C-alpha cells in the first residue's frame, strides 16, 4: 500500500479525526479595528438573492461580501510592505503544496489566561522543544491561547491605548523563521501579532518578518485545544483571488485518533 492508500484506509476506519479550526462567517464576528485615520476591514455581509420564491422558485442563494481579512483567514506575503516584492506572494500565486503540511502547536493558554498581553518568547519555544523535539523545517506553528473562546468585546479587548491580546515577540518570530524555517504562523486572535504589536521593533513583527521572508499567516483560528503538540496535518487553502493579499478559508486539521 502506498502512503495515500494507507491514509484513506485510516480515514475510513475512523483512525484519523478531522478537526475544524474555523469560526463560522457571521456579520457579528469581530474584525480588526485600525486607528481611525486608516482604511478599515469590512465585516461579513450576506444578502438573500432568492429563497424558493418569485425571485427564483426552485433555489436559494446569497450574495456575500467581506474583507480578505475577515473571520478565520489566511495572510499572504503581499499583505505586508515587507513582502510586497516576494515571488509568488499573492494567494493565487502561492504553490498549492503550501496549503497542506505538518503543524506544531505551542500551548500558551495558561499564560494568556493570566495576562492579556502574554508574549510567546524564544524561552517558551526552547521549553516546548525540550519536551517535543526541535520544530522541523517547513512546518506550520500555531500559538494556542484559547482566545477563540472569548465572545463579544472581550475578543478584540480594546482599551484606550488600543487592543490587548497575546502574540509573539520579534525575537520569537525571528527564531521561528530564520532558525527553524517554518512555513507559517497561526493564532486564535484577530492578527498574527499581539494587540499591542505596534510597540515592538519592527512594529507588527510577525507580519513584518513572516511576510518579508515569504511565509504565511493564519488568524482567528479556533479549536486549537483539540490538537496535539505535534503529529497533526494542517489543510488550509485560501480562495484563489487574483493578486489577493489573503482570504477567509476553512482550516482543517487531521489528527491521529487519541493523540490530542
Ligand atoms: Mn490578515
């Protein structure tokens, strides 16, 4: 049996669990809010075209609109100024093999429960590697914070000085990109960066360093508490939008049964 036949057998026998890491697209789901001098990200909108009625007697359908960065979504290198000249940096140009691959999950949920501005640091990565082994090249790395369990205003957690949510330090992202050669980085918050990420050098280091190096981002993920630290497979193909800087998408993880 080849590897794919083995996998198909395991799937049909229920030995592999399919975990959905996606929030439902809904007009109420919060989007990132930038300072008022900047253009803003649109929420999801849905308008009924017909519903088995005079507008279309046998069918129901909707027109939808949203930002490329609404809901659970993918960030392409061209999203950031540092990645504007990266080869194959738009969602329609990224090689398809980037959209399926192994994933490591770093559990920061305890720290994030105590500190809204919790930072993923090189020390935390070193601790994780002491238990789970070195992060392999070309993997996805997800930062679990359980932030996806927050509802309403607690999700963006806006204060007078802007949003407060956990994220990686510049040193942590540099380590993951430059020394581990990761494929991409994902979070449960509205961005790959901390809410206060504008205060780092460079500002928004995850966006700056990931995309400047041709790596990808995933945001607004949910269900990371259902994933093992290692051994799962991530499936995350964005929509094929010409020159698209990102896209809402369905993110799935294949997990060996009993592994999480
Ligand atoms: Mn984005």
